[in-house]
């Protein structure tokens, strides 16, 4: 029998998709965002979805939706909203009401009593208020009987995601098992990282403002697609959510000067936005950036705005589409994101890359099955710190 999971703060379903790919059955999920919920329901038709704020949902509601009793669930997963901890939020801090939502997660842990707990968040959680949120999570789980607990920062690119992305994972259990961590599959040396071109070069070419939500044929035949692209397609014949947002004339002129791997520093001074004219050359290195075709994508955020980061297509003078952002997050092409385009980008940027989630899930599956060669046990300082050792 497959292991079971319930997903809180599920968003569009990145964590659920990764756990599903690892063999978990996702019994129930919750989120308050209507557009993300619509995306999740379409892509996880076998999962019972509970709409609404987590504060209005009880553990019994979740158990009833999943059709199980307290203590029967294998794994509770979730990523409480991270904006309060993100380094991109200049007002971040524990005063932000969103910073306390992990306590709602712990409330559900107490009521559901899963065997395993997996929580994901941004690495900035470790630095706010001297790591108070991390300490509260550890103490909260310990008080609930989860004696085995570790947290670790994982690098998405080391698990087949074509993107530089760091995320902190908290893993705990109440069964006395050591915490299993996934073994990296890519290191950039023996096994190359998946590049931007390997991820998106088969998608239809577009000009500024062109595209379609309803579906476009792939640009490259399946036989010529890369291995990563074939995984993303998985039998699909058309591309959805592939529309290039229309940029102003001045932004189009700016892009003409930006080479692959370049940024705002390649734009003539006369064309720079007023704020950038006052910036130091060493600042804002990602802004107005053009992706390197043979490199990794920069972190996909909730807005693929060229003033925010490196979101210019490597070969075409336009911003990457929602579909391209989803590819760089390792979302399969059968995910069709609902809502206005700004909401689609937000769903993609907020998500856990499915391939990263899958790696964490596979380590738990291997631990449950006793396949010790398929995961790592960390008993030194590489866990419970923010240091990257992989």
C-alpha cells in the first residue's frame, strides 16, 4: 500500500505533486486562495480539498475529509506562507501576522497525529528574531511527541530542478526513526545541472505580448526533446499558460542591449529607470537580467518582472511565460494554472518545486522500507544549521 499524506497551505500543489510522484496518496489538502485551489483541484482530482483559512478548519474536519482516524496518517506536509520571512520583504519580521501561521500547522499536527511531519519554508526563517520561529517549531513538535527532528537547507538544483533555489525543510517523526535526507542527484560536476535551455527550448517561440492560454503546439518534436522536456510533457500535445506579458517600448529598447547573462548594467545610462541611475554598479545584480541558456535559472519569484530579477528569455526579447516559469520550477505540463496571469505567476513562484519535494518524499519512503542506501542520515552539524554542506 502507498503511504498517505495531507497537504496544508497547499497552494497550487507543488509539495503534493512531488509526494505523489514518490508514491504517496494525497488524501486531503487545504488552502484559502481561490485561484490556487482551482489549480490544485484540477490537477489532484482524487484529493478532497478543504477551502478556506486554516484558522477556520479543525483537525476533525481534515480527518473526516481524508477518511481516517487520528494517528493513522503517514505524513502531514505543508508550507506555511513565507512572505513574513522572505529576504525580499523589507518589512519582514515576527510582527507580521503571517509569521505565526506555522502555529496553525502545529495545531493540526496535534489533532491529526501523523507518523511523519514535513514542513517547508524560505531560509530567511532562520534569521528572523534570532531564529525564534525555528525554535518554536522544534519545541512545539517535541512537546507533541516528535522526538526525532531536524531541519536542513536543500538546494533545488541538486535534485534536478533547473533553478538556483534554497529552501529549508523541517522533518520530524514520532516513531523513533532517524531523519532521512535525500541524496543529491546532480552536482554540476559528475552530473550536470539541468540548464535553462534543457528545460524550455522546446516551447513555442513568442514575440512580446504573444501567446495563448488555451494551448499551442510544441516547437520541437518529442523525439528531439531533452530528457527533462519529455518528463515535463508526459504525453501532452499542447502547451498552456504560455503568454508573454506585453512590455512597454522603453523596456523593449532596454532589452536590445542585454546579452545572455547580462543585466541592467548593460543598459545605456540614458535608458535606465530613474532609480537605477542612482544605483551602484555592484547592486541589484539580477535586475533586468537575461537568462543564460546553458546556466541555471535564478530563483522564480511571485512576479517575473524584469525590474525584480533575471526573467528575460535567453533567446527572445520578452519575459518568460507562466509555462516557462513552471518548467523552471519542475511543474509537469499537465498543470494548468487558474486565474489572472498575475495570479498564475504567484502560484508558480510560491510553490515548492515538485522535483525537490519528490526527493524529500522518496527519502521517507526509502526509510520506511529499510532501503538505507537511498538516503542520508546526518548526525553532525550539517543539520540544524543554515550551512550548506551538499
